[in-house]
C-alpha cells in the first residue's frame, strides 16, 4: 500500500468510528429508561412551575414517596411559559411523563378536551369523578367520563393588599364600581394606583376583561358560554360584553392603572403590590400565598371586583383550573392510578389546597373562611354566586388570546371595544 | 489469469505497462508499481466511483431528511387543519385565504418587510461609515473593530432582554429623560403603538451593523490605494473620491452584505419575541412571530405552516432577486 492510501484509510477511520459510535449511543440512550421501571412502582410526573417556591405537586409527590418507600416518582418540572408546548410535543412524540398536570376545558394547550380527542389521556376512576366540582362535568371529558383529578378550587377575582390599602387611606374597599372609579382618582393624585396591570401579559389583561364581564355577562346569564357554542349569541352582539370592555376604558381614563401599565410585565405587578404602590391586581387567588412569602408583614386577601349594582350583584369565578391526568401511552398505569387514588383522599386535597393557597375541592362547608385570605368572598362561595372561568369553555385558545391582546389595545388606544369583540368572534370560528 | 487482472477481466490481455495510459491514476502508477497500473485503471472504472457514491449516501440521506423532507411535511400541513395533535383534514387553500383576508396578517407582512429593509439599510449605511472610519489611521481601530463586531456574536435573546430593560417604563432611558427635565418625552417605548416598531428597529440595526462593517472592511482592502492617491492629486475631494473610487470597488461587498442582511432580516424572531412578543396588540408582529404563535401557542398548526410557506416564498423571491441583480454587475 502506498503512503497516501494508508493515511487516507486512517483518516476515514478516524472520522467514521466516532460518528458511528455517536449514532449508536444515541440509539441506545433512548431505550434504556423505559426498560428499567416497567416492573417497579416507578413513574414520572410533570408539572409547571412559575417561581422558585416549592409547588404543591412536588410537595405531595415527596410526601407520597415518604409514605410508600418502594415508590419512586421522577419529577419533571417545566417552566410555565412553555409548559403547553412541551407537553403537547412530548405527547405527540410518545415520551411524555406518566402523570401530567392538565387544565379542564378546552382553553389552552394543556386543556383536557383536545388532548382526549387526540387520544392522549386515560379515563380515571370513581374517586376522580367524585372530585369534579358541580357544573364542571363537561370540562373534564366527553361522554360523562372523567380524565382529570382536580385537587383544588381556584378562586379568581382580585388579590388586594389590605395593609397597603389601609396605609393609603382606603380603609374599606369601595362597595360598587362607581366607588372604585372615584377612589382611583384620589389614589392617582397620591402617585399610587388602585390596580396594577401587566399590559404585555395576555393572561393578565385577559383576566381583567373577564372580571369585568363577570357581573355584566355571566351573573345575568350563566349559560352564556353554551349559547355561544350553539351560535345563539355573539361577543359583539352581547351588550354585557360591550359594557365590560368599555369599563376597561373607563378604568384607564380614571387613572386606575399604574403608569406605563400597557408596557408592564408580571414582575411590575408583583413589585407594585408588594410595595403598596398599587392596591390590587387581577391575579388568581392562590397568588396571595406567594405574595405573602415575598412580603411577610403584609396581608393579601382575595376579593371580588365590585359590581355596578353594589354588593348584591357581586359575582366571582371559582373552578378547578388544574387536574392530574394519566398519559394513555404510559407503561406504569397501575402505579400512576394508585398515586391518583391516594391524591383523591380528603387529607391530600386539603393539604394541596393549603400549600397552594387555594380552596379545597371537597369539604367547603367546613372551611374556615374567617381566618383565611378568602374571608371577603365567603358569602359568594357559600351562596353559589360563582361560575367556572369562562375561557375554559371557549372553543379554542385563540379567543382568549384575542381578548388579552385586545385589552392591551384598549389600554394603548389602538382598538375599540367593538373591534376587540369582533376579533374574538372571528377567532371562535377558526 | 495473470495477477494484473484480479479485479476485472477487462484489461486481462493488456500488457502490463509502467506509465498508465490515462493521467488520472498517474500518481499511483508512477509510484513504482508498474505491475498494478492497469489494475488501478480497471478498478477505477467502476470500483472507485461506486465507492464515492456509497460513502456520501448517509450524509445525503441526512440532509435530505432534515432539510427537504421535514420542510416538505411542514408545507403539506399548510393545506390541512391540523392543531398539532390528533387527526386532521385536508382543507386546500383555506389557510391561505384566511391569511390574505386578515388585516392583522397583512400588517405583519408589512412589518416583516419594514424590519428587514429598515435594518439592512440602516445597518449597511452605519456599517459602511464605521468601516471607512476604522480602515486606517485611527490608532485604537483594532479594539474598536472588536467592540463594534461584538453585538453580532452575542446571543440575540439575551441582548434583547437587556434592551427590554433599557426601554422599560422605569428603565434607564426614561430615568435619564426625567433627570434632564424632559420627562414629558418618557413613554413605554416598547408598548407605544407608534414607537414600538422604531424601537425594535433600533435593536435590530444595532445587532446587524457589526456584520456589515466586517464585510465592508474586507471589501475596502480591495480598493486600490494608487487610484485613490491619483484622484487626490488630481484634486478630487473626500466625497468625490468616495463616490468615484471607493464605492465602485465596494460594489461586490455591498451586494453580499445586502443579500445576507435581507435574508436574515426577513426571518428574524428572537429579538422581537423577547422585546414585545409581537405587541402592543399586534403592532410589531412579523410573519416569523405569527408562525410561532399560530402553530405552537394557539394550536393552529395548519395556519402556522401556511404562514411559514408564505414567508419561505418571500425569502426565496428576494434571494433570487439579489442573485440576479448582483450577477448582472458589469464589474464582475
């Protein structure tokens, strides 16, 4: 052999061998994990995290592992921003965790109904069915089956900083909407604001829109969503929705939102609430717990947004917004189902709600409202003056996105209420 | 059979000869193996070429699968109503009709072109000025060149978040305006419907100027020094020298800078997503951000794929146009 052919051969081998080895190893790496935990009580759990506080999913999984030392749960936390996309991609690719956290309804990427339609979720047993809140059965699966285990009830209204309110001279929260507008003017003169809004975060502006619609649409017509699904009403054609979005403009003009609200993010809202520069925010009830860990000396409470007619007309949203579901393609279904049976027990749901700062899904009659952050909404809950979050029943995620970006457009003056409602109707039929 | 015809019977009866009849195998046969000269040429006829083809096959298959098949499948979904999971139906051109009848999508198309051409134009002009300034003379020019090129190599996402902080309502720019008494000019730069696009353009130009500068610096080395000096002696001033000597010699560099800049500018995604997420209320949405939003965030994969196809066609159009224009350059 010549010199050239020798070195050419070596060079080829030097390139080929590592490439082939790398390809072989990638092929091997993928299959090893599924083989090992087929026999044992091992499974994986994925959930979304928005901050560094230990989430109740993690806390309860650890408690389960302590109670049953044979079991090993692999935790796969994902950032909340990308949770929807990651879960969908994993389910599509077939490598999703055995247990995943989903949302009842059809509103977002992690919602139960579209995932069931695609065949990704496993129907659950009676213990999960018993936990479905009254009136929300359709959100948990078609044909009366239940595909999610709801561990808590999330109340969505306002979270107010009572300590800061008192310090700003707002001893009692305004009774009605006109009172709110009046109070806004007084606070704005003091360089404070009634509400902190994250204009760039569609979920926050969306919640603002929906809160205003609570007493203008849903308290008067609780079946509005079903009517919309049947095509009997439209967003643009419903006066209540028109009034709700005009109220956004009224709030803006009265100086109720902090300066630069249209460009603010969630961090601005948290900062404003904790520092007392804003008195309340349109965030889910459980946030009161997280705010309390940031600012121990302040009191955060959940309230309803005052209605135009005063306290008798108040209305709020309360529903199970998250649920444990089992992956239909899971190889550890028995272990996962045993875990979910354990979670369904009253001690566990109570513990979950306590860690998260939400209401327990069972035993609300015995709940100690007076000593909790929910004392101001106790009447609304006990008198059943609530309904599930509206967007969980909307046909797709684009409708809520149009509401969120539309409210931002109302804050900047780019859009009118009529335009936003028309866009929502167009998105519904997409 | 003789030793020389081990591989094929073709040249079996040819006399073994030292210098091979063809020049291709001259290297091997002149290396003193006269007996295997004809063996070499016979092997070469089908053995070696076949081997080349086999060796390239895995690579070709990988490129084909990742680039063309993946793109083709994405293009196929543009004609369906797939949501990203589950089943789908073929809906023909419905997605495209929805795109061209939606004013928001047309607006995002306009934004795409605005950001691409705006950042290329401004980036190239600034890059040219920087290249001219840092071409000779200035003592610290090497350090300055590095500094000006750094935005190109930094992560666009990371720098975009820093820019977002700078343009924040309570950020450095508004604080500065307030301290110098121009507080009335302070505004939420990235959330103002009129200013958001210009703010994003500033960030995009900032990231692309260094790249244009480097291309022009390379081009300036080909500008003949003697011609410039001759022009100076003949009485041409700075601007005339630039217009008649430097610029014509830079034309290939301008062509390259613009082609690369436009193709990159049309598909820019990270900075816009980080700065405004397409807001406020869709004012800074581009085709790329709309593709992401539709396909992945809103579960409208078919619509997103259709948008991606439209974007690909636009980029292809401008790339081909650029090639045509630069090829007809008489200096080449």
